C-alpha cells in the first residue's frame, strides 16, 4: 500500500516553507504596527457554530464542511474559516470587557470540501484579521488599508480591490424582496441550485458561476438604489478615506461574498494571475454576528488572506532561492574528529548554519557534498592542519583560501562569516 496525501491536501516542503515563514513574519510585523494581537483557536468546533454563523444556505455550510460525530455523538466540524471561531472566543472570554476595541489576528489551516483546482485546496491556510467594537467607516478603511499594505510589504502589486455595501437590516430586506420577485420571473432559466437560492437567500445568486445565471443577474436590481441614508453615508465616507490614502478601488455592486454574516462593507482583493481562483483576500463588516452567536450587540469587520495563493503569486514573480549553509567543515582524521564537532556546535549557537560530514569520507567526496549543499565557505581540517594548528578556509564563490588559527577559531569564523 502506498501512502500519499489526500486529494486537495498538500505538503509544504522545505524551500517553500521558507517562503511561508517570510510571509508570516512580514504579516506579524505589520499587525503589531497596527495594534493587532494574535489569537489561536482550535481547529475543531461544534458544527452549529459554523452553521449558525456562516449561514445554513451557503455553499460552505451546505456542502463543503468536514463534519462528523465524535464518539459521544456530538456534531463537530473542522473549521472552514476563522471568523466564527474568533467571534466564539471573543464572547466566551469576554474579550470586550477591558478593551472595547479588540484587534485580533489568527493564522492556520482551514478545511473546505471543494473541488480541488489551481489555487483551491481542501486544506488551505488563512491569515485572518478581525476588528471588534467600532461601527464607523474609519475601521473599514483601517481593515482594507491593512490588507492592501500586507500585500505591498510582501512585494505584490498588480492587485485589484473591489468594494461594495450590502446595506443593513433596515434597507437590505427591501432589496432582497425586489431581487426575489425579479428572480421569480426567471425561475425556469436558473440552475437548480439558484432556484433554491432565489427563494431562501437571493443574494447568493450573484455568486453563481453558471453562465445562464450570470446572464440573468446582469440585469438584476442593483443594491445601491436601495441603500438607506446611513448606509450610503457610511459607504461614501469609506470611499473618501480610501481616496485620501491613495488606495485605488472599484465598486462592484454585486460583490456579496459567500458567507451570510456580512452587512454594509464587503471587499475582495483579486489577481489576474491565478485563473478562476482570483481572490487573494476577502472580507467585510459583520455587525450582527456577535449577537447571533450569543454575545453582546457589538459590531465587527475583518478579512482573510489565502496563503497558498500569495505563495503562488510570489513564486511566479520571483522564485525563492534555496537556503544555503554558511559553512561546511571538511574534517579528515581522528585527530580533529571531536574538535570539529565542537566548533560546529559553537558556531551554530552563534546563529551560523554549519554542516559537517559524519561519514568519515575523503576530502574529494566532502568537497562534492559541500558544493551540492551550496555552502558559502568550506573549512578544511586534517592531520597536517592539526599539526600546524591552522585550518584552511575556502570561499566557495571566489575560491580564495586563507589560514585560520585553531586559537579563537570560532570567534574568528563568526566575524568572517556573519554578514
Ligand atoms: P473567504 O472569502 O471564504 O472569506 O476566504 C478568504 C480567502 O481565503 C480567499 O480570498 C482565498 O484567498 C482563501 N481561500 C478560500 N477558500 C480557499 C480554498 N479552498 N483554497 C485556497 N484558498 C482559499 C473568509 O473565510 C472570511 N472568514 C473572511 C473574513 C474575515 N471576513 C470577515 N473576517
């Protein structure tokens, strides 16, 4: 029997993992400048958290969740996204008590049973950011600008920001009714899924990829005409702040996003370079979710970035160079056997990447190995060097060689090799 990863799941191999570390480190730096702190929540949660939070009629809840019953018959689900879990933690630990504005981020794997394709996996990773406690448009601008700066610090430009406002509980129902009656006239031309959506949750029809449904929604009633005064002002103020920050955006009045908790602002950051899976980040305001999940009536807004998609874009624009050891020690003979091991350990403790061959091979084969690893320098130490108490350091790029006294060798090498 051959064991391989499951379909839609993948290993992140050495080399690629360095890219992940770089992305996560840059994100952490930026988050601390914006005042966001990390929260880690479990991968497994009660199924109801997601069905109630994300919405029963969404694709995620109705067909994509990894759900199962545990040994006691409890319904559990591997998180398909982070927002519902972060909200649960916000309520459970009363995070709002001491600091009314809570700014949190989370990173980790999410699970959705979707059809795998380029940029779409069944286990994927998100960097998720959430801001609780402020209903105003400045928070929307902070969240959107943070998402844009995140891509900027990672060296990704060439991205499109789309924004929309979905209205609030005062104005959205009117729009939904209008949309419902429009769709009712076209029922027979809608796909089977959209015939259901048109009844239960008409906004979802905007997300359908089936061509006939796409044609039908093209002429559907548009949200902007239904927004109440407060929602219009909120959206207007957000757009003005984005302009003031020189962040360009397009308004897409059919951007509803695949989760039901959104109200007012929704946004997505897209690329042209990933085929059908063009969203690298998405988010929006979800002022009703904390209350829906049993907490106080607190507003919130957030977004999530898909790390696999960021990695794919970075790899395409600038493939990552493999990391290389700073030093390879080619040791020959018993005289220097323990000594070279001590040097290697001491240099590693000083932060240098040092390798040593444990196999007792000849010089030629050790030099070959150093070359294969791409070592920047090689320290050659054999019986002759032991006698003179001077090792030979070769710079593998310039081929220059120099002698290094055994006395203080570790500190001398540290000075030479540390960039
Ligand atoms: P989402 O749009 O479902 O939103 O996912 C956010 C991002 O995760 C997407 O833009 C995409 O980059 C990535 N992503 C989603 N599904 C996959 C997949 N199957 N394979 C690879 N990458 C994927 C949310 O999850 C919301 N919780 C975002 C949010 C936070 N809204 C408010 N706060």
